[in-house]
């Protein structure tokens, strides 16, 4: 039911993102470039935290560090196409129990330049692609600063690994501001919506909940590229 609602919402948001293409005016600017940045991902970790806590591990916080980037080219006003990808991770510790959750996503970036100038551009669009997520639960039988059992035997930690492969759509709103003719920065706010997923486990006796999580993200990037008037001489 949750995924059905996600698919419906994703379809509506993509339609809104591309609606500006209908009856659009002639392009005034050409934009092209790419870069990398960092930010925060804020998915709903409630079910994963319940699973992790029930297994004896400390729950995760509600914000994940995000690193990623991408590139695109197109017209303003008009369509833009490119690619984008990012990863986010978080960890927790409780004594000798160490939990990690990480996710990586990448896909095709399609947007529409709503408007702008040679110094700034506003874009609405969506990234459509695939990704993977993983939860790793590690238990060290002895304190990690020793790593040796009572009889001098090196004790290996116990690991439980749960993973997921999924497809997603991530509608976004993006603002790019040029500081120089060839460089600027962009702020992107979006929302990841998993469409479907395949879950598995490499090791571990328990069954984890869905690892592909919906939620908002924000990223600030350094962008190398230019915004050029269509009638400007090159």
C-alpha cells in the first residue's frame, strides 16, 4: 500500500515538474555544467530503528550525511537533461555493538528550467534511477581496543548483513547561482520515493524491514559551468 501511494505521488510530481514544457516560450539562455557537494538526507528510519533496537543495537539518529553530485545541460526556459548520484550513511554504537546503515542512488536527471538570467536559474525536475541500501550489525565479543580473547586467541566479530536493491524517483527544486562566469553554486531540495525493491540478507538470523526509505534531502554543490544568452556571440 505504501509503495502504491509512492508511485501515485511520484507520477503526480513528475507531471508537475514537466508541465512547464507545455506552451513554453522560446529559450533565452543555454546552461551546462556539473559539480559535487554535500548535504543531509532525512529518511523515515522508524522501522529500521525498531529492528536495530530489537536486535540489541543502538537506534540511528534522524539525519544522515550526504555526498554526491551530477551534471546537466539544457535551455532556460526549456528542458534540461543530465545525471545525478549521491550516497548517505549513518552509524550507531552501544558498547561492543556497532550498527551501520548506508544508501547509494544514481539516475537520469530530467528537469525544466522555469526561468532565470545569466546569473541564476530555477529548475524543477526529477531524478529517476536505481540504488542500493545496506544495514550491517557488528558485535565484538571483546572490547575493540583489545581484540584478543581471554586465552590469547584473536576473536572475530559477528556480522549480520541485510541489503536491498531498488528503483526510485526523486522530484526536486533546484536553484543555481553564478559567482563567476564559469563557476557558481546550487542548492537542491528533493524527496526520494522508492518505487519497488528487492531485499536480501547475506548473513543474519533476523528479517529486516524495507531498507529503501522515502524522505527529503538537501544538497549544496559547487558547480563548474556557464549560463549563456542564446543570442550571445561565442
